[in-house]
């Protein structure tokens, strides 16, 4: 599906990012993988060698903190030097940020979450758009998450950043559609992993009784497998999704095959977008 395509995947050293990279490797993509921890990233690249589809396929590492402009610039430059093009950008890297009531959050940590989860991905999108326009097309995929479609108490920084990702996705899709650049967001579902451990470590008082109970249940049953979101990312990165753009799509609840079949019917609607509910929507 992705032979002769070059992709950047952020947060690729573990969890969902690594699962997406594994799916892309099996589909034939050349990839530049990014993460903050260089040792973890090199190990991930070595592990993914066995997932390659064909000889000559390249999986490269570029460590850095993509919340920092200089590191983001270095990633874009490294991809262009290695591949001469960027066909796919996957914005996966994120932090959960401070947990607890908004007024009690450490303000520097709150701002850092917005920088990492919203402004960092926005800067990468801004950087690849001219490249993709010149190429005549591209795919931009950003990971959304809890709090994007409804308020999520005690996770204000994360929820605000992920909501911003969705509206940014919708906006850039409108701006870039003329150049055949598809821009979408993925809701991956409640997974196990680092963020779950942070939630459990924060404790019930900070997290809230309901959220903490959900976390315990997720710890017990393993949560949503990251492969579900990886499969959706692969679909959105490939030609089978051409023209599908400006949507927040759930890896758990939404059927991507149905989306392909119904896109002509749905593309001029607000299905899978954020919107304000007006009184008439509730028969008021």
C-alpha cells in the first residue's frame, strides 16, 4: 500500500507509535521515526527491520523533542535529505500533562502539554504543507484522544490540546484540499500504556472516582489494542482513502470500509466533525 512513500511518525519508540510504524513497514513505506529518547528509538528501529516488506526499504531514526522548533526543523530536514519527499506525516507524540483540578495544576506543566500536544504537531503540519503542495498531494494524520469530543475533568491540558488538534485538522483540510492533501484525526480508544500508569499513580482523589475506576478496569482487561488505531492510520495513509479528509475517525467505533463506500454521500455533511449543538437539535 505504501511502496515508494516516505513517512514521518512521531512518538514512534513505543506503544501506538511503534504499532503504526510496524504497520507502515509491512506496507512498504520508507520512514523517519521520531521520539525524545534516542536509545529507545534505535531499539524500535532495529525491531522493525523484521517487518520490512521489501529490500531497500529504509527505517531511520531522528531523536528530538518536537515541542522544540529546532528539533522539529531538524526532523523535516532529515526526512527531505534521506527521501527527497514527505508523503505522510503522523503526529502521534504526546504527553498527558498534569492531572487534577485545573486551578491546582502546575502552570508550567500545563503550558508544556499544550506545546507538546498541540503546538508541536501544528508546527510540523505547517512545515510539511509546502512540501506536499509541491508534490501534488500528501496525507496528514494526527492522534486525538480523551476529551476531544466532550469535557474531561481533571485532564484539562490534555483535553484542550486534543480538541485543538481536531479543529486544526478540520481547518487545514479545508485549506489544503485543492492540493490533494488529506488531513484527518484518529481517536484511538482507551489503551493501556504509559498514560494509564500515570493515571493510576495520580490516585483516585486527583483523577476522580469514575475515571479511576475506568483506569483500573483498563489495567485489568488490557484496553484497546494499539493495532486497531494502527490499521486505521494505514488506511488513511494509503490511496484507498484518497479524498477522505477533515474528519475525526474512531478506531474503535467507526467502520473505515463503510466510510469509503459512503464518502460521496457524507463528504458535504458534518458527520465525524466537531460542532455546537443548537436548541433545534434537541427539539427545543
